[in-house]
């Protein structure tokens, strides 16, 4: 167990030293990137902005569901409140009877 901790410490130290070495840090510069950097930034921005579409759909769906539950009213039957003279009769057809 103690041997594993020492080995892990040594490997971590070597890894951090190699990552922080100036030779490896000078591997690239943004001055030489040019157009490829701008293409990368633009494509990344487009991908991030495209994620707003499903996020907006989910957000407004959530808001609609919550508001529908919060402001729910009892539904009134369609024929309630319609006066007899306002109902349209089609000639040649009798009213249908619905059995429950």
C-alpha cells in the first residue's frame, strides 16, 4: 500500500513537470492559427446557439404545463350557455341521441 502511494506520487510529479515544461508549452501559438481559429470559434458558437432551440421548446412547454395546472378552470359543456335560437338546425336531419 505504501509502495503504491509512493509510485503514484512520483508519477504525478513527473507528469506535472512534463506538462509545465517550457518546451511543451511552446508547441503552438495563436498567431499562426489564423483562419482555422476563427472557423473553430464560429462553429462552436453555432453549436452552442443551436442548443437554445430545444431548450426554449422545453422551457415554454414546462411553463405552459405549470400555468395550465395553476389556472385550471372547470370546463363547461358546449351546449350550456347556448340559447335555443342560436343553435343551428340542419334540414333533413334529426338530432342524434347519445346513450351513456
